[in-house]
């Protein structure tokens, strides 16, 4: 159930970011998407992916893979935010 909640939160956050970015310049869109990816999307998506993988391989310790996934998704959002600030 937590996996589904994580995917739903990530999807709804992406929809909100899409709506907030409409009608803005590319710099504004990059800032909105950067913040959206860093704050609500990266934790929810990394936990959902980690738990999905743990269910697939049937080992609860592999759910900790989200600690490795989270920084990569977070850094993607940070890079988008920085590009939006300095573009």
C-alpha cells in the first residue's frame, strides 16, 4: 500500500508542477520543476521504487535501496533549479 501511495504522491506532484509551470518562461518552468522534483517527488518516488524492488526480490533489506536512489533524483531537481536561476 505504501508503494501505491508513493506513486500517487509523485504523480499528483507532477500534475501540480505541470499546472504551475503553464504560461511561464522556461526559467520559471525549470524552477518549478526543480522544486517539485526535490521536495515531493524524490522522496515519494524513491521509497516507492525501493519497496517495489523489495517485493519483487522478496527481501525486505533491499527496500533500503531508496537511500541510493534518493540523492540521484534530488540532484536532478537541484540541477534544474540552478539552471532555472542562472539561465
